[in-house]
């Protein structure tokens, strides 16, 4: 086991809660109505607009995985440059804007448009200047729901499945071969501005990258959109079990790409949904 049992359980619970909270945020933007078409009732899915006239990208469901994957590669390249040349102030500002944006989208569901941006800005600033693990992880529970509310509307099961496969391959290469993902994670944790879950204990730390939270949430969000809450929770449960397997089997002081395991959990969950 890579971490102490209680740390493993905390990481697992935080991951599960982030998935469920994220689904709740996505559901806050989702509206399903039964309409009659040619004498048959069909479910019509519509999406509430994002607050403050923020526009979702105009991606097509069938091919949305392509621009999303290239955006991820480009963002990673920029982050690598910032870390290599120690441009930490730029990274801090970028991090702040990203947290502010995602929290605004997430909090809109809870507090409405009048207060969402102000509250999100205050919390994002506190996260930057205080850098306390408790505040950090609490905000992470909301951030990926905000991100999913932006991207889930133009994903379907096929496109999100291809995206997971591409990300899993990339994750494995980035951790086991080029190791640049490891370098980025270590640089971020030193700054205490890590995109993902971050639990320090003693002289050690347990981390789970933001992508490892976000991409499974995209998948379960699509399942909720096309099937329903119960089906999405089946996927979340299987993904959480996949993470548990990884944490139990991983060795200390060793980095592992989580996405191949989490993607497998997503696909097992979808298989169970399909059987039902």
C-alpha cells in the first residue's frame, strides 16, 4: 500500500464526494423533459446557460474529444514551460483564474448569479494566499463539477470513451516514459498550488491529479445525461473501487498513472449500466 490506511481512506472518500458533488452541479444545469414525438414519449435534454453570458465551446458531440485532447496537450506544454523557467508568478495567476472560473460555474447552482462570482473570487484568493490543505481540498470538491458543467453538454458516450482512452495512453507515457507529469506534480506540490487532491502527512504527501478527478466525472456526467442519476452512481462506484485497487496495490515512493485504472472503472461501470 502506497499510503497509510487512514490517508488512503481520506483520499478515497474525497474522490467519491468530488464525483457526487460534481454530478449534482452538472444536474443543476441539466433539464430533462418528456415530449411526444410521433405518438411516442421521448426525453428531451436541454442545458441551462452558464452565468454571466459565458459561452460553452461550440464542439460537436461526435468529435469533441479531438479539440479537448489538443487543449489538454497545449495546456500541459505551457505548464511545463512555466515550471522549467520557474515562472511561478504566472502559474499562480493562471491557477487563480482557473479556480475562480470553475468555482463561479459551480457556486452559481448553489447561490445564484448575484453572489457566485464574488464568493468564488474570495475563496480562490484565500486558496492562493492561505494555501491550507483543508481549504485546498474542500475547493477541489467543487472545481471539477464546474468544469464538467462546461464540457459534459457536448460529449456523448462514444466521444467521452475515446477521450478517456487517449488520456489514459498519454498519462501512462507521461508518468512511466517521459516522466514530465511527475515533474509537474512535484513542482506544484512544492508551491502548494496543486491541481487535484493534496494531503500532506508527516514528511510525506498523498496526491491525486485534477485530471484523475475531472475525466471520470465527465464520463459519469454523460451517463447521467443519457440515462439518469442511478446509472451515473453505478459508474462512480466502479471508478472509486478502481482507485481503491490502485492505492492498495501501489508501492511507496512510486508514481503511477491513475487514468488507465480509472478509465477501466468507468468502462466496467458502463457495462453494468448496459446490463441493467
